[in-house]
C-alpha cells in the first residue's frame, strides 16, 4: 500500500500486540489512535499497541506501551519478550536492554525459542501500588463477591492477586472490571486470580487494566510469583505459571529482589496500516 504504515503482529502466549517501529520514521500516537489500532473490529486488533523509539544512551531501544483502550501502560512483559526477539534477529545479540518508562528491562536468549526478561524489583509499599489509603499490601482489607484479601504488587503497573480454591469458578468477566476501577485503586489495577495446584505450580487467570480478559500477561505473572512467595503458598521462590495461553517459568530472585520471566515470543504476520485509520 502506497503510504501505508508498516507494523508487525506479535504475541506472547496469545497476549497479542501491534508493534510499530518509530526508530527511523517518527510516529506519534494519541490514546484515541492507539485504541483504534487495537480495536478488533475496526482496526488490526490487539491487547496492547507497542511503539519502538530510538535507543537512548545505555539501551538498545526505547519503547512505549498502550493498552487496548488507548491508555498508557507502564510495563508489558510479554511484549518485552517480543521486542527482544526482534532485536536479537536485527543485531545478532543474545542479550539486550529495553528502556521503558519505569526503567530498563534486560532480556537474554534462553535457548529453545525461549527468552528470559529481568523485570526488575517489585514495589510493595501502599503508596507505590498505588492505593488510595494506607493498607497492608500482603492482604488488603478488600473483598468483592467470592474474592477477598488480595496481595498488592506494583511491577511499574498496579496488580492485585487473589488466591482461590478454583480459578475457573470465578466470574472474572463480571468481577474484573469492578475491581479494576474501584476507588481503592486511583490508577486502576490489573486483577489476578490464582489457584495453587498440587504439584506446586500455579493456575492463573487475568483481567488486564485497559484490555480486559487476556490469554497471558508477563507483568501479571511477575506480580503473581511475588505474591505467592510473600504469602508462602509455594515452596521456594520459583514456579511454573499456567495462563490460558500457555506456561511461563517465573522466579523471584533473592539476591537482588528482581523477578525473572521466561517464555516464548512469536510473530504472526506483518502488514501496512491505512493511514486513514488514524484519522480520529
């Protein structure tokens, strides 16, 4: 298409992204334009829109994330793996640094088609989540329907993690949007529902802030492993985490408090966007 805007469609375990490369040709998206791109009926369709920006000093690329509703997202672990895959192919490197608005994310090739991302240290103070008032982030004084006493974690973006007996029994479509927008969470929140399985692994369902129910979420997985370790519901500091789209290997490293996430990243197709789509 003459004058079309190139993009890539990528995903990590079904958590899907439209990726624009603005490193050489500038592309500035408004929230309304990002939402139009993410629309599964009128746009390309995705959970998040990703824009690659020229690399700042000390990093291989800078990146900006948008949720499906056009709002800004501070972090996106699955998209970070996808970006790392692109950089590995471009540069021949096996380790890259990706600059996000909340800091540097370090990714390396883990072999076998898997990529490990150091997602940094979680933030656990109530002001850092953020919450509207002071509360113990290990077990919030909060309940809605069958869900109660979640742990709160920030991975640069806010999360609440509910541990339940049966994850599939929770009506996340009904409860997720209500929790996301509860006044307790002034920046809204991602919602995690987690079941501890007999083998010590975790079954995990996600309501993502600004996107709704998603098949996978990397930053959500990070919040879950942190909450699981803090609550003592798993042995040790690592566990497989089974999301609807597949499994991530998660670990909360004791030495420096950083969370490590390992999983695949895939490209679905490339295309060109009609510039008229951005006329909103």
